[in-house]
């Protein structure tokens, strides 16, 4: 008997393939629409977006697709730092400001109203699916989303985080393995204790929760898709595979660096944002790897923004945040639609599992 896939029905999509909500400009309206129009779930990375910027992006997406898409938001963190720590961080970054001719220093700040404003926008724009990274939304936020019929997706890097997502009322949970590029959604323990590989994480999460599980981390093609399904996931979330797509808003140099990178050139670094993230090793990550004068996320991220932008503008990859998962050799210069078509063709051809996709 063929197994019905809950995700495709819950999310009103044809195939259980979710494009990760990568913040910072990668998830253009064109990328999101291309994914959704080809049967997957495109996701707007709205974590850093101000309310009107978020609203504009959502309206642009709606003009390009009538299919379902999601918005990903970051559960906020409000670290406390003092003036001496900020001064020390500026001092540590000064050589890079000077090298790249960055003349205006960015003083870090915490916008304590941003998350609530973002939630208001997704409710006003009647977004049907909202995903969260870096923690669990408050009970009040969850109540508002549930009242509006929003389907919620949480992120977990351990079994315990997955269980808490389910207990909080999240409808779906992403089991995010240590292979994932960029920032991972760890929120309960240190990142060292949350570095569980995807093949170990998926079956343990599936056994621990009743909600549908999405596998994420290092999945780039039909082989990874099939493996995740075989381990009990009902779908996959993919980031790096879409970063190099033609519709992606990633800098062309970023795409080029991923496509020529080796798996052993990846590193985990807090240098850019103050939170561990996986990307391609470069001068900036190497020189700050043991530096103690880094501010916590999101403050460090604000302070290095001008450095990253100046590096990209000069065509110099050595000071850019080149986020990538652990499978860069599998990246391709192709359309997002072709990525999805190839995933589906592989699974249907090899029939690793008897799957029934959406009837739509």
C-alpha cells in the first residue's frame, strides 16, 4: 500500500520539497515563485527584513505565483553587552574596515519591536505558512497564528528541540543536521552539543514526535532526497542547492565559490555574525577563528555587514560570508525548477519508497 504524504496536503504543494528561508537577499521573489510554481514550497527569508521591506517582498511574490509559499522568521535574541565589549569588537575589526576602505563604523543595536512587526505583516498579508529559526515563538504569537489558520514550521537540531517544538504547537518540524550551511536553528544547548548528523537525527526525531518531519542539511540531489524519505522524513528542506540557482539573489562570486569548493574547505565560524555558521573558509574566518573580542549574535552580524558588502563590491571573496553546506561538489548552475524536477525524477525512477505525491 502506498503511503500518503502529510506534508503535501498540509502545505498545499505537489512535492514535499521546501526551499530554505535563507535571509540576507538570497531568496528573491523570482526564486520563491520558481520553486512554488514547480510544485515545491518557496520560502522568503524574512529574518532581517524591516516591516515594509517584508511586505513589499511578499506582494512581489504574489505577483509571480498563485501557489503556496512560506515566510521564515528568526525568533529574536537580546544579548546584553557593555561599552567596553563594543569598543573591543571595533578594535578587532578595524584592520578589515581599513583594508576595505569602510569609513563608517556600524554601532550595534537591538530592535526589540522588529519581530512583532514582522508577525503583524505576515498576518495582514494572510501568509499561509510561517517557519521559525533560533527558537520557539511565544504562546501569544502562536495563538495569533493559529487563530488565523497559519501552518507553523519549527526548526530542531536535537531530539529534545523537536519535542519542544511539538509541545509548543508547531505543526511541522525541520530536523536540521550538522551538515547544513549557514546558521543552524539550535536554541536549547550549545552548538557543540547540537552537532548531530542528519542520518542520525532524522530517525530519532521521527520516533520522538507525531508531527511530520522535514530533513535538512547537506541534501543536494535525488540521492539525498531518497535517503531522507527512507529514514522517515516526509520531506526535505534544501538551502545550498538553491543558492547557486539562477534565480537566487546570492552574489555571483558566492555562487562561483560554492561551485568550485571542496567539502574539506568548509568551516564553522562565529566571526561574521556572533553565531556559529557553516561556510567556505577564507581570510576573514581564519584570522578571527581564535579571536575573543566577538560580540554575540545579532550584534556581531551588524558590525560586519559593511565589511561583507565592501568585499563583495570589490569582487574579493576573502571577507564575504560564503555560506554553504557540506556538499558543495553537488552544486549546479541551473534553474530552481530544474533542481526540483531532477529530485522528483530520481525518486520516482528509483522508487525507493512507494510514495503518493499530491493529487493536485
